[in-house]
């Protein structure tokens, strides 16, 4: 089924479990985000700095995706600009980020 989240609809299928930051999340930053977020535009999402920038910069609240700026950026909701700009990620990618945050935003 599909559920309404803010002004957007996402697939409400099963959430991925045991999401790895290094293997599941960082490759998404590498593919879609570092072209802009490589030091000049915060957060720095390059592999060497992304985890610390996200956690220490207030973009991620571990165990609380619904109140994390990063999560809202994937929808362009709650006053946060849509990232990446122009086209929302597929729900499978958004759900990986959501699970990673809700599993404690581990540096794994």
C-alpha cells in the first residue's frame, strides 16, 4: 500500500533491517549528493566526512527519522528543501535512510 507522508506518497512495504552506513547509505551520497555536497555546501557528504557532518551538524537524530532534517530533505517537507533537487528518490532508497536513522544511525 501507499501512505501519505507530508505532501508525498511512499510505498509502505517492509522496511529494510540492519542497514549499513558504509555499504548502503554512503553509496547513495556518492551517486547523488557529493556533486554539490563536497565541502562548500553543508553537510559535507564525502566518504571521509559525511557521518560526522550528519550526526554532529544536527541533520540526523538517531532513532528518530521523523524529526531528522536529513529525512525531511528526502521529501522536501517540514520547510526543508527537496534533496536531491528536482526528483525524489525511489521509496526503497528513502526507506534505507529511514531504517538507518531509526536503527540508531550507526557508523557501521
